[in-house]
C-alpha cells in the first residue's frame, strides 16, 4: 500500500530537528553535528552505522561541516535520533537560530595563527547548545578562519572571526642581507629592501603572520600576538553581502562578548525573516559599532532575550 502523504506541518516539525525531506520521496536526510568541526574515528563509525541501519547507506557532508545521513524513512527518525544520542552526538542545524559553527583547519595548518577548532568547540558549546532555545529573526551563521587566506570565508557569514599576526620588526637587528629571506617569503610583496634595510609597506601588509620568525637574525619576532578581525552581516546565496569589518581588530578575550552582543543586537533590531546584514544596512554601521563596543546590550541581555521578535509593519 502507498504510504500516507506527510503533511507540510509534519515536514516542518522534523526539519526543525535537523531532518530535511529528500526531493520526490518521503525519506529524509538527517544532519549530525560535530563539536569543534571535528568528528572522532568512533563518531564517524557511529554515523556510518546509523546510515546502514536507518538510511540508504550514504553520508553527505554539508557546507557547514555537518554529516547528513541520507534516505531515512519518516518512521525511523525517532530511532535514528535515539541511536545517535546514545553515541553522544545530535541531529540539528536548521531554523531561525544559530547554525552549526564552521572553522578552517587552522589548528593544524601551517598558515593557521591560532587553534580554530578549539575556538569552534567553545562557540558550539556556549552558543549553539547554550542558545538552542533562542529564536532569532533569521538564521545566524558563524565562521572561524585562522588567517587572511580566508578559506572558511568569515566575511560571508553573519559573524566571522579571522586570526591575524602583525609583524614586530626590529630594524636594528636587520643585517641588510642581499637576499632577504623575509621579503622572499612575504606572499603579497609587502616587504622590500630599501637603503640596505628591510622595509614594510603597512598599507599593503595584511598581517598574515607568514614572515614571523623567518629572519635568521630575529629582526622579525616569532612571538607576535594574535589579533582577531571581526566581520558582521555577511551573506551568500540568493542575495549576497560582504561582511562589514569592525573598525579595529580585537584581543581573544573580546571575541565572545562581541559575538554575544551581535546576536543580542540582531534579536532586538532586526525584523522577523530579516538577515543581520540587511538590518545593518537599514540602521547603519555606526550605530551597530557603537552598540558592540558598549556594555548596554549585555546589561539588558535577559530583557532582550525575553522580548518577542519584531514584526515589520506591512503598511
């Protein structure tokens, strides 16, 4: 007998749990989330077993680094959820709330300026899980990049974090080498030899950190601190908007407060179904920055979270 057709309400309900309808079928793909964008070998084995037991045996990885178990029949969704929960994992990643956190491989990459995967795990625990019941005006995507190579495209997310390390240069230690190893290593040609000394074009330098520690005479220090460039309001899809970079880079301890204040500002100022970037363009970057570098939003956190979403006046 033909299965009874699922209602739109029921399809929407299970989508909210991380199960998306497979086109032309009554089967679903269930999104399983990694913590810190990394699955362990045991977790991957559990996901494979889930695909064999409840799906069609296939697994697809999404652009937000979740693992989708494909072809789960509607009647097996609860069994699949329980199986994955018993393995310490969870389905999710949809809806008008914080989406799965993404990060590049900066933790192990030779260009990585900091441990991106550890930060992603912190963000996942504190905000994806911690704010799981917070309804936002629209989806809110967070991306973490280890350097200006921008492999994870932080500038195309609602909140992007990008690690930089500006060179600390001691001209007194420069020996004026005919073949400067630092100048040769600079990927954008921001360092050149002039008048027998290395010179940095500060307008060209993107503080990628590649030059650090490359001078055999320690003219370029290897221990320059990491600073973080923050992008807000980036989107990519039906409409695109480059994220607005905040006017100054920040320290590690400033990143999470800025993230939280951005989400509170979004919750308070955006209309329902309006992306953060659109709200920024409507209200103004200057007003956003003023709010983000002030403490008022955090002081009113409970009030903002308890308030209903704003609805646009259609008139």
